[in-house]
C-alpha cells in the first residue's frame, strides 16, 4: 500500500511504527475523540478486529481516550455500540481522558477531527510528541468529501454508519501501512 499525500507530513511517525513492527515490538496506537464515547472507541474496536483477523495481536497495543473527561468510567455511547455490533465489532472499552503519559506510552495519537488534533498538539510536552499526533482522516483512502471523522453524536443512524464506514477504511489502511 502506498502512502497517500495526507500522510506525507507524518512519514517519520509512520516509519517509526513500521520499524517497531519489523523488530517485533508492539505498535502502540491511541485513538482520540472528544468524549471517548463514539469515534475513538469505534476505531479501537475496528482496528482490534482487523488485527485479530490477521493474527498479529501481540504486535499491537490499542487504546482510546477523549480530550474531555465527561464520560470517564462509562461504556461508549449505546447507539455506537449497537451500530458497531451490527458490523461485528465489540465496543467494551471503558471511557477515559487523555493523560500526559500517553505521549510517552504511545507511538501515535490519532485525532478524529481538527479540534482533537489541535488539543493533542497543545497538550504535547515536546515537539517530538506533537509529531506523534496524526488526523484519522489521513488514513482514509476511500472517496469522501469529509475532511475529518465527523462526530455522529447528534446525527442519528446515518451519522453512526458513515463514521463506521470511514473508520473501517482508515483502520484497514493503517494496519496495511504499518505491516508493509
């Protein structure tokens, strides 16, 4: 799989993750959205399913978090859980907020929209940590007019389905890019 133009600015991060994978070190991925109840736990569940299917679960550490702490300790939004379950994904993650230590514990922090990316870059303790922040839409290669993974919270069933479709494409591509 070739790197698309949206990922060119993030090649050092991608290459570091590829190196870890090649050296049999776990690739550590943190997905981030606003409240950790819709998009980021869905991305976590989708990437986990992709990895389980490929059989390299020991090669990955996947988690998700929110920039806000309103839902800490909760399960993801029930509507997202239902839509994900229809597609075969289990979202049993317990919501948490991004912590400073996440910049040390993860190789990449993937923000769902521009606000998440900006918040993560602001939180990053160093320039190197800022470089670990990548927008999820950069991994999406299917044709779309979206410039981010939109928050489905107020959009009804179609919003949740759209987000899952984008995340399936993005997570599949993320895994392929790292495994190359």
